């Protein structure tokens, strides 16, 4: 009986999601140029898609936190957000911190993320990581193992995004 109740809940939830509200999974994204990520996430925000963070989402990737509405993001137990100062290549080819770009990056984050970063000394050349229970206290847990083919009905929480195996493969961002 529990199985059928759970299955019914999943079917009802998925029927309310709609075809235009697909799920995008972010995993093992090591970042890159800030502008590229701003453009990517503006398009994602416009699409109305849900975002599952499942694995490493490092510096520029973390712009997703400010670009996508909080209620459209969930994190798995594997989610690991990495933050550091923005940098450019200096005249000698070495990485040089870019204070203006760092401030712009910092200002994109929601206030709870800015507080968390500030409590750890701010954005510096050293990478800091937000993961585990601390991250799940800030963002809704996905209640699913994103590596599995599909979530078990009893693991789907109200308003938590779920995805089919085909959607999981098609929507992975790397």
C-alpha cells in the first residue's frame, strides 16, 4: 500500500511540473570564465528549469546560486560548491587576483552565501568549499541519489524536482 501511495504522489507531482520545466543536473563543473556562466545561467533562468547540483560546482559555476531562484535549486549529498577570488593572467603568465571581478562575483551571490563566504575570510585565491549538512541547511536537499536511474517514490519530497533516466542524461551540464 505504501508503494502505491508513493507512486501516486510521484505521478501527481510530475504531472504538475509540465514539459517546459525540465531538470538540469550540474555535476563536476570546474568553472571557467565568469561571462560564459552569466550567459548560460540567464538562459537557464528564462527557461524555468529546476537545477540539481550533484557534485563539484566550482567558482564560476557557483554563479547559478544567484542566477536561478532559490526554490528552483536542490542539492544532493554529493554537491560540493567551491569558491575563490576571480583572477586573470598577469604579464608574466601567472594568475593575478582581479579585485573588480571578485567583487562582481561576490555581489551575484545570495545574502546567505555572502555571509558564509565572509565568515571564512572572503573570496581569496584559496578555494573554500560548502558541502554536506551545511549546504543542505541552505538549499533544499533533492531527496534522491542523482546517480540512480530514478528516485524511489518514498524519497521524493513535496516540491522537490524529480527526473526520468532520459532527462538525467540529456540535461547533464559538465
